[in-house]
C-alpha cells in the first residue's frame, strides 16, 4: 500500500520530527469479502450492499444500516474455504504503517474511532499536542483543519499509484 518513495518521505518526516497525515477514503480493514471459487460477496440483508470487514471485533458491518455479522470461514454459497478479503482500509493501513515504522507513533481517525462524543476533536488535539508521527484517517480529517507541523499528506484515492503532496 505504501510505495518505497512514500516510505522514504515518511521516514524523513519522522527523523525531522515532522508529522505525516495519510488518508484514505475507505474505512474498515478491507473493503469487501469475496469467495474466489464462485464470486460470492457477503451483502447486507437489509440494504443489499457489500459488507465491510472490521478487524476490531472481527465483524462484517453494513455502513448504511449498522447490520453486523461474523465473517464466515467457508462460502455460504458453494462451501469452499477460498474466502478472501479484498481492498484495503484505514485499519489495514495502520497495521502496515506500524509494521514498517515500529518506532513511530500513530493515531487513527475514522468513523469507528470518533463515534463517541467529541472523539473527533480529541483525536485531533492528541495528534497536535503529543506530536504523534502519523495520523491515519478517512477523508474527513482533511476538512477545515490546520496542522502547523504537518509536512506530508497522502491521499490514496487515486488508483493510478501513490499521490501525495507536501503542505
Ligand atoms: Zn444494511
Ligand atoms: Zn463460493
């Protein structure tokens, strides 16, 4: 998920005590679950949209109505065990960042971490005040906030490779 070039930039930021924001426009661990044998995807019984896997709590969730279910180990359609998680999300990105930069501090901000009252402001102040190295979040973090110490913001909303800009 992170290109060599981006990894180098982040490392430079960490060494210079500068902060980095990585944002994705998807949340959850993976975007969807699919059977590689028959192509079955797990959908919400109420909304007919694909469920998103959340590693925290090991659940599949519907982002529209809040329906939750546990992920099946075998395909409910063809019984094969070739269930695979596709796509990516903020949780997965955070895991990857922690693996690549084990000594860096990270904080994640998305609907799941800010759902409690003032969660949003709390996370942002924490990021600023504690000078956390990397903020990982969904698109909403970019809205209307100024971070004086941030030098690198990356958006992975493009599928044409890594795109990032310096502030
Ligand atoms: Zn639903
Ligand atoms: Zn199947």
